């Protein structure tokens, strides 16, 4: 029983190579579930492209990528806190660069690990981590105390990110020169920013590097099929179906990250109307599933089970057979596959 990710190796790698060629000094990012591929596979890919540095999310992921064979520098992206597991020990690791987002944390690091390699994060309109620009001048007292690797700016997905990056980087560089590390700019913007600022700019990329490629195919397997009559109760919750048709049991449940509905950022009015329609559908008891059978996204009979989902496929004949692989749309950053095939 298989929820499967198939990667067309040649196409995927040519996509990755294209992005690497576009952005000199790009920092590949892997964290969490390894963007659906797994940390191991992305470590192997970072080695293939000969990256000097790999970025991870949390301090505990440093050991995980090392177990997967990574032996070069590692940047930890989440702003440092003494209470995070492994965070204090890693300050003393010469291969690890730590991101710090407050004066208090910098002062603490200066005390406990004065040689730590530090990136100082500036608060952006995202308002996640980072020190406010008003704190920049108060950094002066701390400069002597750690190995400064540069400034980091984590940008939102929308808005004028380039203008924001330029403004914040200029403010930071007026306090101290150093590399500027950014996210969510294009390759062209990154080069332009480096020109404008007159210093190296390092772009961290995860999603676009690993996922924005047509080389990926995610499928679920049909495990069982049952004929069901109109109004016949089905499933854990004994729901009655609105028409006669088929219960199609597919691989892929909550364990794999298949959710009843993926919250999405509805940007266009059309999208919002569609979401509303789906909510109405929900009210009737059947929600749209991410599984496609016979060219249509089929309905869930009930919320996904741990490893399987029950779909309702209306009609007299069933368009699939047990064993078939059917397309499934997943959010890769929350997905776990039974099988990853790279060929
Ligand atoms: C996760 C992360 C990235 C990579 O983000 P993508 O949208 O996956 O490219 C870059 N910078 C920071 C600070 C992050 O936490």
C-alpha cells in the first residue's frame, strides 16, 4: 500500500541546476520533512550541486543532516534561544552559523560562546524573528564579542520585497559592513541588490529550488472498491451517500499528511468563491479530496483515516481498479511518502 512520490531525476536536476546557475552563492534550505523528499535526499542533492553551506530550520536538524552525510558548514535559520535543544552546544561548533534575533540573546552568546559564528536577523514586515532597526545602534557594544557572518532579512511572499530588503540592508550596513542574507527574492533581484549595496548577497531557497518543478508526481494506490446503493450507510460515521456509486479506498491518510482540507491563502476572488462552494459542499457532508479519479477531484466520504481515505465515486461503472495509482495533490511540506522513487 503506497503513497508514492516519483521524481523524474533528469528533469528535476536540470531545474535545480538552472536555479543554481541563476543565483551565485545560493544557499539551499532543507528542514522539517525535507520538503517531502526527506532530509537525506536533499543532503545528497546539496552535495551533488557542490553547495558550500546547507541551511536547516532548527538546531536539532544539524545532527540529522550530518547523519545523512553532510560534512560542510550549516546555517541554522530559526532565531537562537538558549532553551532550544542543542542550541547552546552548537554555538561552539566551528561549522555552524547561528541566527540571532535579539540584543539579549547576543549578549548571552557573547558570555557563553564568544567565538560563535553569528548572523544577525533584522525584523521585517513579516514580524517573525529579528531585532527592530531601532536596536541596530545599540549593537555597538557587542561587536567585539562574536564572529560576525552578516545580516539576515527574511521577507514575506508578497509586497515590494526588493524595496524592503534594500531599505533594511542599507540601515544595517550603515552600522556594520558584512554579507546580506535574504529569502524570497528572484535571482535577478538578488544580483541587483548586491550591485546596489556593493556587498555579497546570499539568497536562501527551499520551495522554489526543490518543489517548483514539473518533474514530481505524487500518486496514491487504489486498495479496495465497493458498490454502494443510494442512501446506504458507509464508513466510521455511517454516512449516507447522495447517489449510488462506489466507495474507493485509497492509500494516503493523516499519517501521510493528507488533510480534510488544506488551508490556503485565497488570493483571487474566484478562488474565494470556490472555497465558499467547498464549504457548502462540506455542509452537505462531503468535502473535496485531493485524489483525482477519471480526471475529477473526488469527494471524501469522511475525514481521512490514519493511512487510508474513503472516496465516493458516483456512477454505474467504476473508472479505476484495485492496484491502480491515481494522482493526488499534496502539500509537500506536510507530506510523508511510503515510497520515493527517483529515476
Ligand atoms: C524556510 C526558510 C527559507 C526557505 O523558504 P522557502 O520559502 O522554502 O524558499 C528561507 N529563509 C528562512 C529564514 C527560512 O526559515
